[in-house]
C-alpha cells in the first residue's frame, strides 16, 4: 500500500501525534457526523471516554485539550495559537460545539479516563457519545488513533485506511517492490513518490506542500533555539536548546576548533523542535510528534554541513530528502506500525531515524541500495526501544532520544555511503523484525508509563 506524502508529513499541534493530533481529528470527525445528520442543534451534552494508553498517558500528552479543540471544530493548521481556548471553556463552563452551539462542558466531568480498559483493536481507543436534553443518545462513535495522527473509526479498522492511495502509477508495499519499480522504470525513490503524488495532486500542490513542511520544520528550529522557559507538566525541566545554542555561538565566535562540534549542532536542532513540540507548538509529524525533531535536525545538518545547495530545490537536496523519507515511512506504515502504543518507541524514534538516514543518503547522491542500507542500519540499532515516558510527558526520555536518533541517522547514512550498497540484512526483514518485536513487548512498555524509566526515574 502506498501512503501519501501528505499523510506522512502532516501539520499538527504537539505534543503527540497519536495522543493529541489523532484525538483532535477524531473529535472533529464526530462533529462532522453530527453535522451531516443535522444533530448539532439538538445536542445538549457530549461525553468522551478515553481507553488504554490514551487514558494512562493522555493527560501528560495533552489529549483532553485536543478533544476540546476537536469538539469545537478547530483545525491544527489554521487555529490561532495565541487564543486561550481551554481557559475560556474552563471559566465559562461552555463549549461551542462545532463552532455552532454552546453546550455545558467540563473537561474533568465530560472526558472520562478509563485506565483499566484496552479495546482489542488498538491501545489508543476513544468513544464519543452525544445526547439531547432528555439524555437520549443521538449518536455514538468509537475511534482509534493508530499513529502519526491517523485515525480510524471502529468500522474502518482492518480495512485499507482512507489515506492509502490505490490508484498510483508505481505502487509498492515492500522495499523489494520499491526497488524493482525504480530499476524497471529508471527512477529514483524520490521520483517514484513524486509521480505517485501526481496521481491526485498537481505539480504546484506537491511543491508548495514540500516547501510548507520544510518551512515549519525550520521555523520550529529557529523558535526553539531562542525561546526560554520551563516545559509544562510539573517536572520543572528547563528548555535546553537556548542554553546549547548560546554556548555553541560562543565557541564559534571564539574560534574554538572542536572536530565533533557538528554533533552538538545536530543535538541542538533536535532539542529545539522536540521542545517546541513538548509545549504544544506547531510541528510536522515525521512520522510522529514524539519523534518530530529528528528529520528537521538531519535536514538542517544536510543544508548547513553536507550540501553546497542551501536554497530549497524540489528535486534536488531537501526535496529528494523529504520525498525519499516519505517512501520509507510508507513501508513501515504498511508492514508494521509507527504507534508507540502499539510497538514501542522503535515505531516512532526508530522509524524517524530510518527515514532520516534514507533521506540524507539520497540527498547526498547515494544509490538505491545504499539508501536501503542506511534505512536498515538506522532501524536495526533501534530494535526493542521501549516507550516509557516519565509522568506520561514527551520530555523524558523523548527529547534526548530525538537528539540521539538524529546523530545516529547521520552515522547510518555515512556508513552506507562508505560502502557499495551490498548488505546482508534487508530493510524488509528489519521492518518485519521491528513489528514482531513490538508485538512481543509487554503492554506496560508501550506508552503506558507503567514500566521502565517512567517507574524508576521518579514517582509522579
């Protein structure tokens, strides 16, 4: 199955694609159901029940806030982040449902955290129920946030997701099929993705979107490097990116020659975006919010240190990087998962590392075999990575993991480029291994904060 570039890289509000972006979209879809059935004006109350991982770590990941945004009919790419929507709901006790009708609403009363129930279809489940003034049920729907901000209604689970394009000219489900398409038609991986996107989008639509997601990634770096403060959630963790940035600038102006300083810059850029995500800023799923700092950091490394072409070019440099990374993500979404609640952090940080390694290798002129090798190396050394956020927040260990994975992606690309493309382990076999490993991980190590660092680092 081919997963579109527009779905792989989606714009959302942090801190989590599965716990924030997904629930916001699910609530929005429920509002659309009410709108289509002409029920909004009849609604007197809406209750949402969060299950499993959403209930256990949702508060720390901003899920209740996302539900409110979605029920209000807001959209992540257009909402005014300067407005205090949540404060308004809390002070008035009212929520404007679908921007149409005010209903009584309390976040603590009307969003229920069922921490004991894990729905069998997926760990990230949620049910919406709308009732009228007499308490009569008007509509109910259950959704699942399956990773990267993608949501499926209960009747859609097990079917090809709505975002999967089935009529593309160069379909592929495995890396072997992707390579065959490239070699048969004399195309690069980036070419395959671009031509597949042209099945439903115009050249300018694709170009504009690539430029947009690059801009948001770069803006996240710039903003994160200079914004001081304490990250929300109660851990009292200070933003580290501004501190690192000042020290690097001092070293630069002092002509302090450190052969490993490039690593410091990569760490900085990953920290900057990951911290922006942690405070609920606008970031790009790459492929998730929890791993959103990795691709921007490696992309900035390519632009600043590895390439002489700094301007954005659609089919050179950064364009090749993003298109290739999108293809790699499509393979993971088809054959495994990018959901920390399903396969652990290897599905988020691990996949992002694999995408970044492949994108960088392609942008630096690597062969198709070298690109596969880089993607494989990056995931092979993330296998078994658990998702154990302290206090259910995307702060510890998530932010540092973004930085470590960004450096690892650069190293994987360099290792692949120093070889001739021959490698024993295929990307397809690593993806299969990752998925089986994730399925065999105990549930408590999959975004529940019931084990690992979440238990032993401190008690929340």
